C-alpha cells in the first residue's frame, strides 16, 4: 500500500526556509482501519536535521524522503528498485487545483471548517460537518521539534492527497496548525469521516504514535541505506512510479 500530496505561498516558503537542524527523533506509527486489532500499515519516521525519512512496512517496501529546506520529496520503491521525485511546489499546485475543481459534496471536505476544543486531559478535538479528529497529545522537549513535525505533517498531508481515494489535505492541515500553536505533537489520532449518504457508515481511521527523542544505531544504518538507494536505483517519472 502506498501513501499517497500569494500570501499562503509566501508563508509556506518562510516555513520551509526556517526549519533548521535540531534534535533528532523517531516516530513509530501503526494505522488501524475501523475496529481492526492488527495495523493495516506500520511506518517508522526518522527526523534527522532538516530531512525526514519515512519507512513503510517491516521490509521497507517504500521509503519516502522529505528534504524540507530544499522543498523536495524522493519516493523509493525498494521492491522494484526505482525512485521518483516531487517538489513541494508541485504539491501546492495540486492542492490549489483540488480547491478550484471541487464540486458538490466534495466542497465540504475541501472547505472544511473545524471547531477546536482542548479537554482537561490534553485531548484535542477538531469537529467539522464531515470530519472529526480526536487527538491524544504529547508535549515535546523543545519548540524546534514542534516546528519540524508540523512541516513534515503538512507536506505529507499534501502528498497523501495525491493518492487515489485519500482525503484532500485541508482538514489535516487545520489539525496540524492547532497542534503547533499549542506546542504539541500527536500520540494517537482518531479520524471519523461521515459520508454524505445517510445510509452509509462512517469511515474510522486510528493511528498510534510511539515517539522517542533519539535515533538508534539501526536507524542511522537505515538512513545510510536509503542514501545508497537514492544513488543507485533507477529514476522514473511519478506516473511510471505509481503504475
């Protein structure tokens, strides 16, 4: 399974250029659909300086590398031994096209307006007409972690939106902003998407995040191996990569 996305542009450019090297950290993520007890997808995300390495699956079936300061994604398919790249500018244009072409019920998701509330136990809830997020939160050791996590989460939301069947990124971007302004990162997220058809069931997605504030020697070897793949695997267009 692959994941897959004026003033606004200027603000995002500032975010990109302001992310600097800081504390390395790692996040293990398990994704569950509905009431499943076994994760459908598991990932390991390594933050090293201004670069984020995301390894999907225990056998690293896909590696996604985000160079925040250069504004570039590299996607690596380890089974086929191919790679491709996308720029953050391309993802911004894709998101803008989503908004411009939205019609009917999709407009509600594209123009999501979420109401925020923070409960006494630190749970953050964002509620909208079609989408609700309930987030168990964690306070990182410093503000730099919050900034880097938000950059990662924002760009990955846009990247994921390019995958067929995924939601537009805009509701998730609001969640990322709500977390960042409170100096928080997620420990667990429950997302409920209500369908436009009242006879259909809601779509429930749960993610659990295990955060550690340092990389292991094995993590550093993974990063080195990903660099080798970037240097040796054949480069293809995004269209060929997703075939």
